[in-house]
C-alpha cells in the first residue's frame, strides 16, 4: 500500500484596491483550470512562508508589489499533480504600478465565480460581503 502524497502548499494573493481586485486569465493550455480567471499565486517553495510566496508570485506574475494584510480563507483541491492546500491571502498594492498582462484591476461586483477555479468561489463571496473595503494589517484582531 502506497502512502498518500502530502498536499502541496499554494499561496494566492487576493490584491484589493478600493472596490477592485487584481485578476488575470490562465493560459488556454494550462494543465489545470485552463482559460479560467485567477488571482496571482503559486506553489510555496521550500523554506518559504505562504505570505512570502504570495508576495513573490504577485511580483513575478503581475509585476505588482504587495503587502499581505491577512488570511482570507483556506481550501483544498486536487490538481493534475496531486492534492493542494490553498491559502488565500488578502493583500494591498504597495504603489500605483500598472499590472502586467494578463492581470488587470476588475470591480469585485463584476467577478463571476463560475469563471474561476471552484476553490475561489467562497473567496469571491467573502470579498463581495466585505464590499472590498480596506482591512486591518496582517495579524490584527480588530477591536478597540
């Protein structure tokens, strides 16, 4: 009997700017979720935190520097290369840089969950419920 392979860790940067969020489109030939809308993200490298991976992936994929504010959600999924655990991290842009294609700012109200991979649906619902308003810094618990 072969032991199940542990899930690979994936970090996703959900970058919110006012009532907009940074969204791209996966390549039509991608092994997983081909042609779907996506938030920037990717595998967490050995020795890297999910926060650091989200920042790195956002810079590599969209050319945008971000600061992680907080964890939005976690999900599990199956990919073509085995199970994955996804950490969706709410981020804010560090400056007014223009994102690199295929990424662009889109109104949260215009996001269609059916156009994203399934694990993104609850995140989009959460963004809509929050009104995509600014949130506290990563680790803040709120309160007075």
